[in-house]
C-alpha cells in the first residue's frame, strides 16, 4: 500500500534500503492500487521540480544517475495508479475506513476458510440465505433452523465473516443456549451491545438502557444470535434489535423451528447433504482425499449411510476411522448397525470410546470447564494436574472432538452435550457422586448442604451465579 504525503523523506533509512523497499513494494502497489492522492498525478511530477527536486539533487551526489532516474520513473508510475482520492471524502476517518474495508475484502477473497472440509455442500445453503438477506433495505431478520450438527453455526459464521466488515456494528453471539444458562440473559445483552458499539459508549452509560439502544438504532448492524433455544431468549435479545438502523441484518440459528415462528418472518431450513456430498465429506476426513482408498469403497458407503447426511456425524465418523484397519472398520460399523436408528450421539460416543483414559479425562474437562478458553491456559492447567495435555488434545483434534480456532479451544455444542451426559450418567440423581460439577444449581446443592464426596474431582463456577452460599 502506498500512502503518500507531500514530503519526500528518507525517515532514517539508508538510500539503498529505501530503494530496495520501494522495489519490493512496487508490485504490491500495482496489484492493489491504494494510494493517498493529496495531489493529482501531474502534481507528483511537478513536485519533482519543487521539494522533490531538492531531494533528488542530494541523492545525485551519492548515487548513480541511472538509479535516481529509476526512482523518478517509479514516482511517475505510482502517480498514475488507480486509487482512492482522499479529497473525495468528507474526513480522514471515512477515507481510512474505506481502505480497511478494501483490504479486508481482498484478504477474504484471497484466503479461503481454513477448514475447507467442513464447507462441503454448503454452497446451496449459502446462496439461498444470501439471497434472503439481500431482499430488503430495512432491518432484515432471518432464522436458520435444523437439527444439531447440520451446519447452522458454520453457515452463519461464514456469512458473518463475509459481510460483517461492511457494517458499522457487528456481533456474533455464540451458544446463546449455554451462555444464557451460565451467565443470564442480562449479561448476554450487555455483551451484545458492548460489541455492537465496540465499547465506545458503555462506559458513558448512566445505567439507562435507552441510551445504548439509541446509539444502536443509529447505525447499521450485522448480528448473529447462535443456538437460541427458547422464546424467552429470543424475546429478550431480539425485541430491542428490531429498532436497529435501516439496512441492519440479523441471523438467528435454532434447532427448533417453533422457537422462531412467532418472531422471525423469514425462516430457512437447512438442507442435509446429498449422498455424493456426504461421500466426499466423509472421504476427506477418513482418507484426506475426495474418494476412499482402494478396497474401502463399500465400507465407506455403509459408514455414510449411518450418518444420514449430517455433516458433524460424517466428520466425526470419518475422523474416527482414519488410519484404522478394515477389521476395525467392520467392528465399528457393526456396532452402529445394531442400533435400530443410529443417532448422531451414538456416532460421537463411538469416537469418545475409541480414545485412551487420559484423553477421555481431558475431553470431559474441556466439555465441562474449558470450552472457548485459550489453548495455552488449558494446556498449562491440565499439565499442572499431571496430565499430558498436548498429547491428549492432539488425540481429540484427530477425532474432531475439539477444534482450535483463534488460539482458543472449540467444541461443537452436541459434542459438549455428550460430555455432560457422560458425567451425569455417573449418577443421574445425585450430583455429589459425579466427577465434574459445573452447573450452578448442582454446586449450590452440594456445597450448601455439605454433600461433598470423594467422587468429585473438579468444580468450576462463577460466584455471581451462586446465591446465598
């Protein structure tokens, strides 16, 4: 990028270093075409007779004439690049924002999503939701519904990352179901407004919600409420959002369509993958190829049939069977086929049962306590308790039971629910006999009534969620 001022300065670099840097940047400038045109192209040429002329005279004393001529030619080329003209903007802030948007869009276009495996078959869903979003210039609210593991969050995240940078405010509020239970709806709405306003006005708020709502209503916002599970959550979070500025977009994902129908006018139902898409997604995870290895074709089709076109199941089962022998494939598929109607939890449980005991312990710790925590924090803490966290987490990654994104530990909500179920099955009625306690009500019951037992290995809770302890 070339942001040029009216002064031609060396800024402490040697002449040779400056020349080298310009030569390296020349290709990028021509490719992207950004410049700060405080003067026109002819102005730049004229400066070579003014302040630029003096600078070039000094350089001629210590450099060859041919080299200086190359610099003059480079300036002439730069002056004629197509770019943004700062004089066309009301203020510098708007000018800079447009440069940032341009850069961001080029990065999105140039770098595809990291986890391309999870995007198999998503294009049809993506095109239809994009079409629905573009239908109105007013506030547009869309619901995306479908069973767990079908790709609702993946689709919403993809759209959010593609378009949110063009809006004045944006927020992806993930796991509303879980976070509303852990932190309450008031805290979720506070977090929503905080992100929409980028923290600018929250500190100045005197406690009146109308102040923040007024600020939100004056800007275009892109909002995703992910995994909403009740009308209460929807009413509390969405009621005020309907007053967002014109052109705002709101996406709400939910497993249950009935949660959306009373509030959301447009609802899109996610499509499961067809047989060919399912086969490709499974193969990518089982073999790292679009097609199975020779001799595994029939087994692969059987595995795909167990997954019912659900992406999470295909990813989990494919990752589990990766590098397994044919005998192990037969054993795993026979186990699934014994279930009259295999559900996704059975497939996820198969992946869990296939890891060693220490990896299982780490899996339960992450499911109950460490989802969305920094990787370094999780590894250091688990290592301090004598676990080999890096090795165990590698095993979980290989089986798609966890993921790493932005240096944080991620886990699909269905996989997390599997972990919770495994712990609760240790004692369905008495939480004091479980290894992990994370629910505030269970913790209050156990500690408040002095029910602690040797079965309890770990407790993590927020004191603000525990009343009268």
